[in-house]
């Protein structure tokens, strides 16, 4: 498995994986019309724009094997100074293989090294139990629940997780010694 910095050339592959991940993980949580509607095109537009405008305040890593995209993680520094794990997805057939853990840990290590003293935060849809268990096992602390508007007529619950800055630094140090 090769983990490398993502580039604009990866945008369409990232969008396709992101769409497939949502359709798999969120099928029980979101309406099929939403998942099978304009989602793929929205993801393409989003990832083309994001990859074209990457800065030092962002990290996009892709995981590839035999030329095939298997996962990615995207982090960005927010206006309040925290680091936001905006996306972490692996191909549905790679869930549970440890790839998500490798990507999350690479992201947290980047945060510790480039944004020391900053908390790391992410949100997950309420009901995505597999992801919730994963984030808690990786040290994330549940800090909030709130509604999330995905579309004008689609509101779902989301759960916020935080890795406090001190924990991020300690974990990154532990992982570097393994």
C-alpha cells in the first residue's frame, strides 16, 4: 500500500471513492434518492475544486495499491485554529482492514507536526456505528451532537469527536516509535 500526497489528478478518483463510501455506509441513514441523485456530480465538483486549491493548511493523502485508489484522508485548518478531519474514506471492500487507521494516524501525525498545540476535530453521522466505534477506539472524544442539513429537506444528526492537542502530540510520538 502506497500512501502519498493527493494531487489535482486524483480528484475524479477521490470523488468516485467518496461517493461509493457514502452509498455503502449511509444507505441505512440517508434516502436512496439523495445517495443516487446528484451526489456523484457534487463530489466531482467538490474534489476538483479542493485539489486545485490545496495549501499548506491542508493535507490530502491517498492510499493506492496496484494503481487503484483504496482510501484517502483530507484535513484542513479551520478559522478557529483547530484541525478538521473533513474526510476519511476507504473503499467499502477495504473497511476493517486497518487502512482507515493508517490514514487517520497519518493525518493526526501531520497535525501534531505542523499544527502543534491544536485540537483535531471531526464529525460523523449519528447512526454510523462502525465509524463511531472506530473513532472512539482511536482516542476520539465525543463532544457534541447537533443537526446537519445536507439538503434543503434533509436534516440528519451528526456527532462531533475531538482529539485534544496534548493527546494528538502524545499519540503521534507513540506511533513514531512503533
